[in-house]
C-alpha cells in the first residue's frame, strides 16, 4: 500500500519537474524575439503531435457530458498556459511563479467547499508556508512587478484551479489520449490567431525560436501527462500540494543547465518548501 502511495506521489513530482522545464526555457525564447502566440502555437501543435504518436489506447466513445467536461478542461488549461506565458513576458519568471502558485491554496479551499469538508487549519498554514518559501526562494524581489503581470498571473492561477477540480471525474481518463484530446482545440485557436496577428508568420520564425519553443513543448507534454495521471491517482488537492516543487526544480534547472548561482535565500526557500510539502503530503492524504 505504501509503495503504491509513493508511486502515486512520484507522478506529481514528475509533473512538477516537466512543467518547470517548460517554463525555464520561456525567457530564452522571448530573448531571441519570439512572440506569445508563436510560443503557444508551437507548444500546443508539438504536444498534440507527441501525444498522437505516443497514444496507444483504443478510442472509446464518450457521452455528451464527458465531451463537455473535456472541452472545458481544454479551454481552461489553454487559458492557464497562455496567461502564464504572457505573465512571464510582463514580469520576471521568478516573480510570476509567486502569483501563479496561489492555485494550490485556492484549490484546497474550493475542493473543501464543494465536498462540504471542514477546513484543516494546519494544512492551510502549511500551504501558506510553502507560498512564503517561494517568496524567499525568489529573494522577495518585487521591483519588476506591474499590474498587468500580476493580473494575468492571477488569471492563470484561477484557470488552473478550475482544471484541477474538473479533472477529478470518472469520465476523465488520464493518458496520452487525454493529452491529445485537450490540445487539439487550443492548437487550432492559437495557430489561427498567430497567422492573423503576425504580418510575416513564416519567415519571421528563426531556428532559435523553434528550438526554445519545442523544448518548452517537450516539458509541457510530460507535464500534462503526469499531472492528469496524478490527479486520477491522488486527487487535485494533493497534486497541487506537490506542485509547489515546480519553482524548486526551475531554480535547480537554472543551476544545472544555465550555470546560475544560488544565494543563501534560495537555499532557505527550497528548504522551507521541502519541509512544507512533506508536511502537506502527510496531512493531505484525507483530501484524495
């Protein structure tokens, strides 16, 4: 039983890692002149292709209500990704993460209200401590905040909460088939918008833009797969709790891949997040 629980939590940890990989490369994509809609187009088209290749499960018929739920998940997930990416364009990645990672706290409260559960104050405290750990991790810098960056970060947070709640349902079967299903509509929308708003949509794309955006798409593909797998196994609240590790992975990837240096506050922030996440996992088992 404990081995099954550990394996279930690992899926959430893998989701956090892959999403951090997807986010880490975004500033470098913008640095070579890429635009938001080009990034979203490449990420969703590439993820759809990856999922189509990897999907081996037989096609199953779905009810109208199941299709409606999946379409809503698709749209809100696209809203989360696009708002997240636009927020990163307006404010630094580290600062955007602080705003966006209010979603585990909101998920906890919304899930408790929907299921008429009493609020566990110890878990609330641990969630707040995790958020404080993220703030310490990014060295508490607020010099580059602006109103629209914060706004789109909060939109991303609320969109992710909606995805979390909608995804815990018997009609939502995790796997590459689900990833394929929820990416096709956003892919069509983002590609159409890109060609409409871009005056020279083909020749303006450089090899560097494609490289960074495809790397980001690989991270998003893995993140989607393990995220929905985790929700099916341990539920939206515990999955959101473990996702606090994403900023930690983002910092560590910067150290390993980009030779970033860690300051004392970042070590302290990571320690706080690790301790709070472990505590949340112990307390969160009743919130499956």
